[in-house]
């Protein structure tokens, strides 16, 4: 599998005409490489990010989910 950086490099080398990636990650890389004038970027679909944890993991770490949710709220500036 290719990571976002590799996908962008394949595009820049014109080995493909388009790539599909996370817009936040790709926009950061495009800015980092200072190639915004070379790349046309469109948002295909805007969805909230989700995460799933296995019951076995939660059972082994019963405090994890509360701490994780608190951290998410803190990162989003909601608490």
C-alpha cells in the first residue's frame, strides 16, 4: 500500500492522472512541498472520522474509552 506522500509523488511524476486521499493530509503535504500551483484539489466526500475499538481491547483496558473521549473533546476544544 502507498502512503499519502507516495501517492502525491506518483501524481507529481505523472504516473497517474488523479489520486484519492484524505484532504487534510494531502493539503498539508501540498503546502509542505509548496506545489499548490501544480495540483488541483477537490473534496469528493466530506465525512466525520470514526474509530472502532474491539471489545477485547476495551475489556483489557476498561478506562481507555473515557480517557480517549476526554482527549478527543480536549483536542476539539469542547470541554
